C-alpha cells in the first residue's frame, strides 16, 4: 500500500499491484497507472482537519498513522473493504501550555 496526504486534510491510500500483475507500458504518462489497481480512485481515505501531515503504516500494515504539524497523532484501522476510514485513536501530543514553533 501507498499513502499520501493532500493539502485539504484528506489522506489517500492506494493498493500497489505486485510486480507480476503490473501492466507493461511504453508511455511515460502511464507508468504510475501500471503500479495501481485504479489510479483515479483511492482504496481508502481518511479525513483530518489538520494541515501539513505526515503519514505511514504500522508494522503489520493494518493501521494508518498520521502526525500533524499541529501536534496531533491519529491511528485508524484499515478495513479490508476500504472506503472512508472512521473511529481513529486521536491524541494531542502537545500540551495546551506548549506552543508549536514555526521554523
């Protein structure tokens, strides 16, 4: 799987095809599409209100991890059906007395 975050707070998760299932292509514009089941649509999505997020997966790839510049940590289970992921674990990693230093 591959995950990426947009500037609007949406995390997109794509399933990557195994090498033996990729479609061979000579057109550079289709190189990316040869790696994914459907490049027009993410397998799963997760929405946050934070900006500037970093995303990753747990070691077993069953959960998505999101960390934001605002100091929030999210962990949400990736369901086999995909779609919109819900019911995350959410933690504020910065206490109210602390401030985020912009640098």
